[in-house]
C-alpha cells in the first residue's frame, strides 16, 4: 500500500499548530492590531503569488480554472479574518478544533458536487468531528443546555467557507499545477484579507 502521503499528513497539522501559536501570540500578547496583522499576512501571500508568477509565468489554462483558484483564495481570506478575530477573543485550544472542521464541509461537498464516494466509516468520522467541535466550543457549565458563544458560530461559518474553497481549489488543480494554484489562491486571499485594510 502506498503511504507517501502519511508524513505530509502528519506534518501539516504540526506546522499549522506552530503557525497558530505564533498568530495567537502576536494578536494576544503583542496586542498587534488585527487590521495590521491581516494586512501583513495578505501582503506576504501577494508577494509569494507574484514571485511564483514571475518565475513560472502566466499559465496557458482555461480562465475558469484561474477564477476557481482566485475564488478559493477569496473565501479563505474571509475565513482568516474570522479566525484572527476569534483567536484574539477566545482560547486557542477551543477555537482551532472548531476552525478545523472544514474537511467535513469539503467531504460533504465532494460527495454532492464532485460525485466522490464516502464509505460509512467516513460518514461516521464526519459525525465524530462535528460532535467534537460542538463539545469543545460549548461552555462546560452550559454544555447540557446547549450554551455556545456566538464566536464559535462565526468560526464554523468560516470553516464552511474553507470547505467550499477546498472544493474550488481541487477543481482548479485539474488545470493548474500546485504552484500556479497557490499563486492565484494567494491573489484571492490578499483581496479579501488585506485589500480592505490598505
């Protein structure tokens, strides 16, 4: 069985955790304004995007693939605005698990839009993720009465946007290589995350 995906699959959440710790530290401890942080992250994405396009050039692909990639970035930028805002207000250990429910939305959309197939244990895993996110976002004293902070509803909505973005990026990857896909996603991400704060 081919397991070349295993190490990246394990390394990705570890790197994401380190980045999120940095985000939380900058926003909470250093008290950097969220607008400034959004602008910084968006400009980094734009710089990487332009660097890739300068090196590899504009791809000769259908315009629809570029639109799908940029659209994925636009949605991801909205998600990051919500994530940074919520990280400043709530505990990272409660926000991050909820924000990582996006694969649930991507899996559901993959089945209904892309015609992919999910076995019963896949659906069971989806239910576990949703249940875990609900439990971690509820106040312990209010868990039985369904007490949730509205912040978590915004984070779940953001995760749903990322699920849609992942479907768009999968669609665009049929025509774009990984580097061009990342560059156009970065342009879209800059547009929603940073452009409003210029």
